[in-house]
């Protein structure tokens, strides 16, 4: 039986279909469900094996990127999401989804109480205040706890954001570093992120957020070098999703 990946949709999100394809190629069954449906009935979150927050511009990024969606989750869905996290099931937030995870407090996830999740980090305007859309090289941090990046050294994929600069107080950055929660760094920093951080996980390694779009490098034709026949970096984004699906399948196979 395939693990089920639940992809959350909401107004302004536009990368949900890409995540569906990524998880399907990785071997999962997928369900794409609108926020309003989940607020009425959160049971799909309880029954899924992986929860995903896609990129886009949720609610037009009014106020700040991801803020409105984060507030709706915090006030209307947090019990269901927290139960999923506490059960040891993987979660991913990409670009706008990463912004949502940090603004709900699910990342960095230092706390163990759903009622005590302050926002400790943010993703704000790029150092050069403009939208950046380009391919980047990512280095997987050695010693990271992140389940999603296991066995991977480097990833190539695009970024597409105007508010992607990772910012946190020095004490939070130090704690992320010492706790193995820094998962990805930019090889060449495109947005001014503190310590070149492109993605982090929570202390369990299961809740993972990143600004770049690995779902944009899951097929050989996605990579910019495909016309020359070079394939060394092709589909490197797919490996993140394969790791999560493999983990979910192994978890489901364990005796209750």
C-alpha cells in the first residue's frame, strides 16, 4: 500500500499540482485538498502519511508572505497538524509553504507544546529587494538530522521568490547549527540569507522547510542541461521526495 501525501491548497497557492507530480513520481498516492475543506473536516490530515505545504502566493502574500495562511492554520487547524507532527509523520513546506511553517512556529520547532510555538525566524525581502528567479546549487549540511535529505550531497533546483531571505537572531542560528537543524545551504547566496541557509528542519528531522523548488527538478527535461545530454544533476530534487516516501512506507510497515 502506497503512503498518502496530502497537499494543502488555498487561495493564491499555485504549486500544488507540481507537488502532486513530485510525490507521485516518488511512489506516493496523493490527495490535494483545499484549506476550507480541511477546516470543515480535518480527518484527511489524520489519515495521511505526509503533509505538504506548496509554494505560490497564499492570499496574495497580503500583510507578509504566508502570514494569513499561517494564522488560519494556527487558529483553525493546528490541533490536526500538531497531531500529525507528534505522530512522527513527515511535513514539507516549499517557498511560500516554508514561510507558512516558520510563521506558525512549526519551524524551528524547539517547543514540544502546540500552545507554545512562537515565531523565532522569518523569511523577508531579499537583500536586493526584487524578485529572483534562477537556478541555484544547494549543499546538504553534514550532520543534519533532516530525513528528507538523507544520502544526498548536493541539489540543483530553481528559486523564485521576493521574500526568501532567511533571518534569525544569533542565538537561534547557533541553536539550529548545534542541533543539526540546518539542512541546506546555498553554494552562492542569492538573497542574503543568514549563514547561507536555504532550508531547515525541526529537531526530529521530519518537518522540513526550504525556499528553493526541488519539485522543479524531478524530470530530466527540467534541468537546464538536458539538451546537451548531461544528466548528472537531473532529477536531483526528486530524491528529497523519495526519501520521505520511503520513510513513510517503512514507518507504516512497523508493528503498531
